[in-house]
């Protein structure tokens, strides 16, 4: 008979143990999770690039107020001898030098003096747009902080559901063992014992679903926080106690008006648009600049020019502005109107959001008291029903129904507290005061 090598069994066992140990467990508070989420956010990386783009536009606007200095040079070879006719009195070109090449160089300097305010308005407008980009980033940070809190809340609820269901599954399995003995002793019918087994199977299915939800929520958290996907996150249960006594809804509406970054970003965009309109109007004015230049040329055996320096003042005006309509002005004024309407719409949206989340927060707090009362009633009902069943005064169905109601009520209390903590954070997000430590 062929001997079976023990390593065939040992190797898979070792691999399984290594895989289990490879799954790192990490306890993270909600504030720590928010920090990690912000540090690893792909959206914020996009926002950072937008800030860089706006900063580059500001630099470009500032560069327009600096002098322009250009140099140029040319070398030309003339394969066909040109005809040269000099018109100066007493100078004859007959039998003159043969020209086959020309060298030419120049340097030009231009310093803007007046441009109707276009340069000044452009710089200030670019500054406002940079600030708007930064405020938009801050607004996104607040949104990310809430998204992380929501994922954290889902992970907590899934974890707590598992704990409750595991406790009830253990109690149900022990009850099945007791009922099996009672059936064997002829105390209860086999049908009643099978009903209890079915209840245990239902709890097992609920537990499987809860674990599946937990695994999905855990992977989601790993991705949000930039952690390895095999990291098992343990949440801090104290976060569900967060919150404070509610203030009047007008307080939160005023907080939103003062702190919402998207509203502040829109205000900066409106300032930039106003300056854009002024800049467009300035196109109807001439541009004045100080100019200077230097020219050198060399035509071998014919002409040499050095130190040809010039200075002066240049004026530029587009005469077509006299009969062409200023389309840039019309566009800029249209943008102003759009941003004004957007601002009014955002004001209404903020009022609606704050009022909605205020009501949700109040509702969530009231739900806790209802669920706690329901859990107390369910637990007491199960105790009474169990006592009746033990004394032959209640049916198996009544006992199992009381047990199912008890499980549902206890899970409901945990979920209600978690949802209330999340609702309060949502209210803070809508007011722009959700702190990011």
C-alpha cells in the first residue's frame, strides 16, 4: 500500500494559517478615519490640480504687467544677385559690389503704461478664482468627511448586528438541544422541535447576511481610507454618543450662510465675473506702452549698421471697435446673470437642506426612545412567554415569535443610535461646520 506523505495535509493547513494571520486588524476612531479618507481622496487630488491650474492662470495674468523683451536675427543667402539702385545724389551703383548674403538682428522692448485696466482686472479676477478653487476644495473635504462617517456607520451597524445575532444563535442552539431532550422524553412534539430548528436556521441566515454586509462595508472603508483591502477595521463604539442638544433651526440656517464653502466659492466667482465685465469694457480703450529697440545689419561689401537704438511711445487702438459690438462684454454680463441666479438657487437649496436635516436629526433622536421602549417590551414579553412555555401555558410558535421580536428590537436600538449620530453629522455638513480634526 502506498504511503501518503503527511506534507500533503500540513502544507494547506499552514497556508490557511498564514492567510488568516495576514489579515491585519486595525482599530480606528471616526476622526482618524476622516483624516485618512481626506489624505487618500482621489477627488481632492483632482481639486489640487485645479488649484494649480488657477494659480498658473494668476501667474499668466501677472506676467502681462511685466516688460516684453524680444530679440530676433536672420541670415539670408541670395542665390541671384539683386539689382541695387541707390537714389542718393552723386552715388552711382554702376559696377557696385555684388551682394549674395544679408545678416540682420534686432532687439525690442515694450513696457505697458496703460491698457484701460485690462491687466489690473485680469490679475484681481485670477486671484478670486484661485480663492474659489481653494474654497471648493474645502467644501469637498467636508463632503468626504461625511461620506467616511456614513461608511463608518454602516460598518458599525453591521458589526453590532453580527454580535447580537451570534448571541441569539448561541442561545437558540442551546434551546434546540434542550428541546431535543424534551422530545426524546415525550414532553414536546417533534413538530414543535422542528419549528425551533427552523428558527435557528433563520438566525443563521440572518447572521450570514450580516457578515456579508460587514465584509462589503469593510472593503469599502479600506478603499476610502487607502488601506490594504485585507485590513479588518474595528470601529470605536463611543462615536454613537456624539451629538448635543438641538438649537432652533434658524441657528443652523445662519451657520450655513456663514460657513458654507460652496456659497463662499460662488461669491468669489461672482467677484471675478464683475471684473471680467470691467475688463471687457476696457477693450474700447487704447493701449499705451513705452517702446525701445536696437537694430544691427550687415551686408558684406555693401552696408553695415550698428548702434541703431530707438525709444518712443506706442499707441494701439482697434478702430473696428467703433462699429463692432463688444461680444466679450455681452458674454461677461451673461455670466454675471448666471452666477446671480445660481447664488439665489443655492440660498434656497441650503435652506431646504438645513431644514430637512434638522427634521431628520430630531426624528432620529425620537426613534431611539421608541426603539429602547420596544426593546424593553420585547425582552419582557420574551421572558413572560418563556415562563409560560415552561409551564405549558404558551405554544412553541408564541415562544419563537417572542424571540424573533426580541432580536429585531435589540438590533433596532443599536441601529437607531448609530443613525442618530450620523444624522447629526449630516446636519453639521449642511451648515458647513462639520469639523475635520
